[in-house]
C-alpha cells in the first residue's frame, strides 16, 4: 500500500512569529501550531488573527513603492 502524504509548505513570516513568541513567551513552533490549528488553546484564534495582521502590515511596508 502506498500512501501519499502531502505536506503544505507555507512561507512563514519569521519577524511576525518571533514578535508573537516574545509577546506570549512561547516558542515559535508552538505559535505555528496555534496558527495551523494543531493546538487549540482558548487564545489560538487571537494568535492567528494577530499573526495575519502583523504579516499583512509587514508585507505592506516591504512592498510599498513610495519609499
């Protein structure tokens, strides 16, 4: 039997991950698990929302042509 396991390779924004890890005093691995849904503490939704907000803000700053 051959089982195919498809891994999703998401490009993580390391700056946002490190900022959240420092803010909540968790490891970056645990923050990633909260974002992907592997860990489901009560505040995982808040961590995910903050990560997406930080990621979007950093992407906008880096891609801004008016620098």
